[in-house]
C-alpha cells in the first residue's frame, strides 16, 4: 500500500531503509522507552527491518467442503 501527497509519502518498510532508519533506532535517547531498546549496529537494524519488511500473508478462513 502506498499513500502520497505533495509533501508526504507513506509506504511499507523496505530492507534498504535500514541505514537511514538506524539513525533513529540506534539512538539510545530516542529508543529509551521502546523495547527492546536501541540497535547497536546497522546490521541489527537490517535484521529488524527484514522482519518487518517481509510480505504479510493474510490467513483465509477455512470453508467446509460441500458434499
């Protein structure tokens, strides 16, 4: 999903966002109240980003077969 205006773009997280994202999630002060706390390295942020950026699969309800 993507939402765009003249000044803002909202989109799903991508793995290549990790370097820029690390400026925030690697900052102890910014992450002070956020569990599990700041990432120590860009590699840690890449791992966190990879978990969040993977495609989401929505479960489909099981329907009984008709006889």
